[in-house]
């Protein structure tokens, strides 16, 4: 066996995903948080990628046993673009740095950074004979999983909050998968999905610490070495649940384990961004900072009420992953950043003018965060900054109208 799973709570080994699924995706101790470990700790050799997917290229580093089970639309191996407009802006503020943008809108599945997670999930579920799957999401994950599981021949049910964009519903139903729209918000949709999972004995996504999501997204750390020849010193991303930062850190540790990074290499400073209309992690972080990070600070957070954001995919009002994400941010020397949602169209206009590109509003949260980070002195001379942007603008017509008017 090329891999095994290990419980993050008690350390018990789970043989494989077949066993993990039979155990309802949890350890005997009750924990649902497990990490994949690989038997081969040899350095990975980067070759020239063919036209296949990241699963084919990184096959030896993924929990897949047979290549013929790979489900793909050719996603994942997308270029990291160096954006001189952002570097020019930083120089005007006295900061000389390099800025790379990893554009998940260029993925070939649904055009979001959920594609690589959905692709690996579809492959592993198919390989293990799973016939049905469900999850609750606010948009991007639902479309991505619906698309890839349809290709794998797996029935998928999306449980959505009442604020879901109609274009997202249409995209899911277009590939023949059902959508259950809750009368309430995201929390209600998650409960309905959990009830369906329990009552119908249907596998459900493991959430932000799902090893399938972590394993796929961790490969961004490898892509940094392949494309940039180094780790960034700063990692930026708009955040709702926080899977990608956790995955990037796991990829960083895996690179150290196989000696592709020095054991004393510095983890990139994580600058995670939220919009002011849904910013529970930023709020909790500010309180912890003001209090001097007392014992147990990472568990002190509150759900946001009366959410007014229009960015459906960033509506995680109850930041259940904060106790994992926030210590990682602190350990990296990073911070959380708040941007004004009302100002995002302004940044969309700037991006379109300077780059000829228009991304979705969640991507713009990250983009706006860069400008604020420079202004706040969070980007330093000599930094190499990576912006991990979220999605395209295809399903956010309202935002496109605001940018183009």
C-alpha cells in the first residue's frame, strides 16, 4: 500500500480510504481529522507536465492506486503568473518584491480552486466503489463536486443555503445532479446534509479537514517549487473555512519530510483575508491580538449574525476551523486582513484595466487584500508573494455588472 491515514487526535493508523469510508470517515476515537501518510519519502523529480491533470503528474504523491481511475478535466497544472502591476504598486510604496498569482479561474472543470479537491474526491470515491455522495456548500464546492462526480458516474446531492446564486443552482442541475435548497442559511443547509447522510447512509464530505481536500490542495506547495523554484515568503488567500492554508502547510511538511525543503525552512507568512460583511476570523483574531494571545485564545470565536455579504462562497459565519487555522497563521508570523466589500468593484476595475482579466468577487477579496497588506507594511523588501485566487466571474453576473458599469 502506497499510503495510510493517521488520526490527528490519537495517532491510530487507518489502513486506507476503503477502511476510512467503512468507518464513516472517522477514527475509532471519534475524531474526523486524519492525515494521509505515504510510504515513499524520496524527493520528487519535476518533469515537463503533459496535457493531463495534476493527478496524473503527481500520481506517486496522491492516495490513488490505479491511474485508470483518475477523473479529470485537465485541472490543476495552471501557471503561476508574475503580475508586474502589483509589483509596481508595491514599489510606489517603497517595497521591492515579487508577486505571483495562481489563477484558479483557469482550471478546466468549473473554474474555481474547488476543482482539484473535487477531482481527487471523484477519483478516490470511484476507485473505492462509492455510488452516492453529498455535501453542503455555498456555491463553488457544489458546482465542482457535481461536475466531477457526474463524470465519475456518482450521484451527488448538493445542500444549499437560501442565499445561493441561481446561476450556481443552474450549473449543478445542468450536469444532472440534484440541489436541495434550505429555507435557512448555510448552517441550516449543513444540518440538512448531515441528516441526509445519517438517515440515508450516504457518504458526506468531511468538511474543511477532509483528507481528500487536504491532499489535493497541498500540492500547491509542490507547484511553488516547480514553477517558482522556491517557496514564497508570503502566502495570501481569501478565506471562509480555511482548508487551503492547512493544506499548504501540510504540503510544506511533506516537502521537508522528503528533503526537498530544509527542516529549518521558514513557513511562508500567511495573510488571510475576509470581507467586512462576513469576517468572523478577523474579528476573533483582533480580540486575541488585543488580549495578548492568552491561553486558549484560539478557541475564543463567535459566529457572525445578520450576514449581508453578496459573496455567497465566503459566507462561513461560524468559523469552526478557526482553532486550527489561527494558530497556523500565528506560527507563520502572519495575520488576518479585513477588506471593504463595497470597494471590491474598484479593485475589479483596476484588475481589468491593468491585466485585462476579470475574476469573481471571492478572488477580488484576496486581490484587495494585497493592496491593503502593502499599505499596512505587511509586505517587506525582498518578499516573494503568492496570491492564491479563488474563482472566475462566470457565476457572479452581479459583480461583473458593477465592474463594467
